């Protein structure tokens, strides 16, 4: 029985659901779906960030930037006994 039929409504599936279905068919626990989803995307994200840093004008600010603290001034804290 399909889940959509038992719920009485259509159940759209996203990539997480598709990955969970595939890994379940492979014998893995469906709850590992998020892990497989992340594992498959990390190399591409790392390569993209590396390419931005070394070859192209970055689409976002990566790396070390000079920041200046603009919060409350430093204060002295004493022991309260």
C-alpha cells in the first residue's frame, strides 16, 4: 500500500525522500538518507569554494577579512563574594 493512499492525499517527494527510498532498497536504514544526501554534495561544495578562492572572482566573501569590534566597551569584572 502506498503512503499517499493510506494518508488520503498526494504525497510529493523531494530529493531527500528519493535518496531514502533508494538506500532503503539497498538495505540501509531510511534514516541514513540525510547523511547520504550530505556525503554526495560535500565534494562539489568544497571544489566550488576552492575554485572561487583560487581562480574566479568570489560570489561571496570567503577567507579572512579585517573586522573591527563595535560592541560595548571592555569592562572590568570583579569577584562578588
